[in-house]
C-alpha cells in the first residue's frame, strides 16, 4: 500500500515549487501579484526566486447565504470595481438580490480595510504593458481569481500568467480565456477543497501578511 504524502508542507513549500516551474519560463521583467491573504507567502517565494517586484491584487469573495465558503461571486479593487458572479451558485442557492447587495457592501468595506492595513502608503505597481504573474494558494470555484484577472487585464497587462499550487480541472479550464498561461502544479479531477492539499493550511493573520510584504520590500 502506497502511503506517500503528496501534500505541500505549507504555502512556502508550494511557492518554492511554483517558483522553480516559473523560473524555467524565462519571463521578461515580471511583476508578481498576490491574492491576500493565502496567496502572499506563495507569491513571496516566487518573487524572491525570480527577483521580481511583489504587489497585491485585492479581492474578496462574496459568500453564499448560510455557506460563506461557497463563492456566490467576488469583487476586486479598483475605481471601476470588478464584480464576478457565479451564476450556477446563484441559481442553486436561490439568492435574493438584496442579500447579494448587502454582502457585496460588506466586502467592499473589507477591501478598504485591507488596503489600508496591508499597503498603507506603499507605492503600487503598474501592470500596464508588463508580464504579470497572479498567485494564490489554490482555487476552488475561481471567482476571486476571475475578479483579479479582470482587473489586471483592464489595467493593461501585456501577458497574464496564473500561478497556482492546486485547482480543479474544470475551474482551470474556465480561467483559460482570461490568462495567457496557467501554471498549476496539481490539476485535479476530484477536488473537495484547497486545504486538503496542504499539511499546514492555517489562516494567515494580517500581521503575517504585512510582515511578508515588509520582508520583500527590504530584500528588493
């Protein structure tokens, strides 16, 4: 019986493995954009290996009624805020528009809080005419990643690469029209959640997120 544990040790391990794969692509002056919080330690390893600058793309999931982990949709930062809706989830949960609007407003407030907490007065990186690598610790429905990709494409990124440790094959296929390349270490047919592919999948704190960004600033 094969008892080999193929899970990532943690997000750092996943980031190092992704970084090795991306290093072989010889990317031209990439910018690394992380989806916080879970994507930040993954992206930090990639930025360090590629000697590339790191920034955040702030997104928030809009959870379904009575099941906040199920993505009804997602929003991304920006003046013209990007909103993604999972139509299948909307129909399945029979969500009322009033619920969606209230949930969206709450996540808009959280976007503002996170921008102030994580970024402060830090200068933001401009993706226009650049290769961007968009990183998270995994995808499930893909709603937050779609919101991030929509925002970065609208900001004029020249080449968009999605970098993920793990995701379900159908979700990855759904992202393919929004990115030039998708680098995913574990493309799964059977998938129950991102956390099952990590031995350590603790929820990052705000302090951990800020510390990782500060470390990257100090090394750049």
